[in-house]
C-alpha cells in the first residue's frame, strides 16, 4: 500500500526582519512575484509531489494568510484525504499552564499531534512556509524510506560566512548526519570544501513513531525542548536515531534541466527584494514558467495587463518585468520590475527595479528606483522615491543597508 504522508507547513513566522511588510501580515503571507504569496511555494511543492493532505499551522497576524488559504486553496468535499486546512494556535496542551501559544517549531507540531494520530500518518513532511524554491518532496520521501531513516533533513550548501544564521550539519560519506548545530558563529564546513557549510533548509521528513517519541521526550524537558533545530535534531542524534541529510541539489524537478540549485530564505528586506529581481532576468535561475511544475495561487479575476499611448516621450512600455492581471501602464515606463494586480503607472513616470504590490498607483512624472511599495498606496504626481535615502527616511520610509526603500501599506503622502 502507498504510505500515508501528511504535510505540515509551519506558517506562524512573525517575520520581524521584513517589517514594515509584516506590519499587518505574517511572513508567509507577504506577496511575491506579482501574484503569489510566499507560502504558495511550499504548498505547490507538496501538491506537485502528490501530498494532498496538508495542515497549515498559523500564529502571528494570521488574518491575511487565513483569507488567502480559505479563498484560494480548497479541494472538493468528497475526498476526505484531500485537504488544505488552517490550524491556528489552539492551546491544545499544557492545561496546567493556561493558554500557551506555539513556543517553537517543534512545539507547534507537538500541540497538534492529535491531527497526525487521527490521520494515521506513516510519515510526516514538516516544511517551512517562508522560503522560495521548488522541491520534489516525493524524491526526498523515497530517499528517506530507502535509507530507513527516522529523520531526514533537506540540506543546502552555503558559503560558510553566511551559514551562521542557519542550522549546520556534519555528515559522513553516506549522508548520515553525525553532528548538528544551530546558528553558531563558527559553523563546521563540508569535508574538502573549507569555504562551505551544509545548512538545514528547515524541511524535515519524520517517520511517525520517531516524531512521537522525540516530541514526547523533548516537551517533557520544559523550556529547552521547543525547536527542531535547537533541540529535537540534537536529541535524535544523542539518542541514536537514524538521521539523514538529503541533498537538495540532487532533487529532480520535472521539466527542469540541470540540478536544482535555487533556494532563498527571504527573511530580510534585501533578500526579499533580490529574490524578486531574480525573476525578471532574461534567463532566470528560478523559472516560474515550467508547465510540468505548475505554480498555483488564489484565483485571479482581473483583466489582462494593458499598455496605452504611443507618442514621442509618452509611451506605455515595459522591459524585463513581470506583471499580474489588471495592470495598466499608461504612457509610463517600467523596467526590471515586479508589479502586482491592479497597479497603475501614469504618463511620463519611470518605475525602475521596483516591487509594487496590488493596487499601487504611480502618478505622472514620478520616478521610483529600487523601491518596494506595499498595497493600496497612491503616489502623487511628481514624486521621487529611492534616489535620496535621507529624504526617504525623513518621509518615514524604511531604507535597507543596500539602499532599498520600502513604502508601507496604505501610506498617505
């Protein structure tokens, strides 16, 4: 019989380093690539891999994410094992402590162990909801089963200088994990590659028995047992469980030639901006146009994008850009940018290397350069943003270390 696999997406991240984009929404709910939300990539990875039973665990500022899932992600009601269901923090355990929210990634799963039991899962795929990548989870599952692992961790090689922000593994020649450390200043390196470390992507496949045993053991330890990276994985190694690393770059994506190399943790504004810019190059490393690996999202009932006016100095035009439905470029120029639904760019304006969320309006004679503009912002005619960092800060905008300016949602000029 085909094994029963349950998907659990950890989507409760607060995303404080993405503020102000996360001022009114959680990190997985942040828009990305004109029409998607960040969480859509985790959901699509599971669905495209044949995992149709998915719980989405939410916590902070979940309303935007809740509406997105409820409106855009649903199956018919006649197949009981086909579902995408939201699971808010319900204070399901710790009655003696009163109301307790999820206190870490492992605690989020522990508080919902009854869902795993009710589903009678053989394996549980626990994936992060806030990264941009494609992944054939079925291939990772088969690797997990073939190696008789208790835990399999998706692994990504990273420059050692950046690995201090992640969990890092040491492995033997069979990809068995021999050591795991979380966010240490001096991370171990890959043998023979002294400039690289093997980092955890925060994606795990657990055999159900091992997951139940490890969570029961760790939660009994009190405040030290709430996180997979800090607590559960080191405990699994110490207690003799079979922990394997899975080479993400060996992951085959149907319709995609070459190794699977693209994975981005868009946890900072600069990383988020650059990941959007990755999509508009002529030959993007991350291809969203692969029909054999469709990227679904909530239904869009907007009209097609439109470009109007063709006179000298007043042409509606765009170059190397991605646009959702309902965009109207009316006599302005868009270059190397990502535009969400319903964006309006009026005459004589220039939008250059920008990310504009839904229903942003750019007035005439405006100039935007390396700017992220959140939803429902009306930019007055003649406005310049992104060319003078001090002036942008004086207006109350966030300016990142690399000089990206962020205009918050519904900002009034």
